[in-house]
């Protein structure tokens, strides 16, 4: 299940990740457009990491990969994959700790996951982000995703109307990207 890219190791979460994980999950900037519990105290981070570590990446449902920087073996973020039953479709979600952003780590991690999923027969990759989350939309478009649609709903916890943009990347398009 481990995915290696030139600078990163995408692997199962481990208890040693807890302090870095709790830190970026408790960073208001990183959490701004995410719908997770905020802030995330160490004890809750420990429980969540423990639960992530027991998930099966081959089964349908969300599997969060820890993104480890090979150079210092520290957690820099996570990328979660939601495989739909049958394996034709999967959604992606990702976060990088603020101090680690702007160095191409999210791009590298998303490319690594896409390469693995498409090699396993994925037909369509999907990613959603808040319409105001321009860094995330830019990243997805840079990697070959295209805007598909918007949808809005009322989020009770944030007491706000949220609009999400959905981006998609079909296998046919992925196959042409390396040749461009
Ligand atoms: C969106 C997010 C994951 C991007 O992470 P990141 O690691 O900074 O992304 P990258 O470094 O790959 O790309 C960011 C910028 O750095 C640039 N960059 C710098 N060095 C780079 C390199 N070596 N390779 C590629 N891009 C590089 C990119 O061109 C990009 O520039 P742009 O924003 O002007 O397009 C990060 O901002 C984040 O965690 N945000 C909060 C959580 C979130 O909203 N997640 C998305 C929910 S769907």
C-alpha cells in the first residue's frame, strides 16, 4: 500500500505522527475550508491516528495516507482516498502543514496517488474544494483536473452556507498528460 515519490513516502499513519498531525489539524489556516473537528487536542489526534492505522486501503471508503518527507522522516500532511465500490471512481482530499506548503509536496503526493490508482484501473478521480479555496483549485487544475460542477448546502457546525466545486480527472485525460 505504500507509495513512494522522489521526496515523499505515502504510508499508513503511525503513533509517531500524532504531534505533527495534531499541530496542523489545529492550525486555523489549514483548517479554514475543511470540515474536520477544530482544534484537535493530542488525545483526540491519538485516537484518530489509531483508527486510521487500522483501515484497509483496498476496501471502499476513506483511507488517509500519511505524507512523510523522506529527508527528515516527519509527517508533512495527509492525503485521503475514498475508493468507491468497484474501483472505477475515487475521491481525494489533502492537507499540508503550513510550514511545509509551497514546496510542491501536495502536487507530488496527489500525482503519486493518481499514478497508483489509475494503474489499478481507476476510471475517474474526483476532488472537491470550497469555492473560495483558490490554492486547492489551482493545484487540481495544474495536475489536469477540470471543473465539473458546484453544489451548495447549509453546514450546521459552521452555521454557514458552503459551496463546493467538484473537479474531475478521467483516466483518458490522465493518460495524455505525460505526453504533453
Ligand atoms: C492546498 C494545499 C494542500 C496545497 O499544498 P502545497 O504543498 O502548498 O501545494 P504545492 O506546493 O504543490 O503547490 C502550491 C504552490 O507552490 C508552488 N510550488 C513551489 N515549489 C514547487 C515545486 N517544487 N513543485 C510544484 N509546485 C511548487 C506551486 O506552483 C503552487 O503555486 P500556486 O499556488 O501559485 O499555484 C495546502 O495549501 C493546504 O493544505 N491547504 C489547507 C487544506 C486544504 O484546503 N486542502 C484542500 C482541500 S480539497
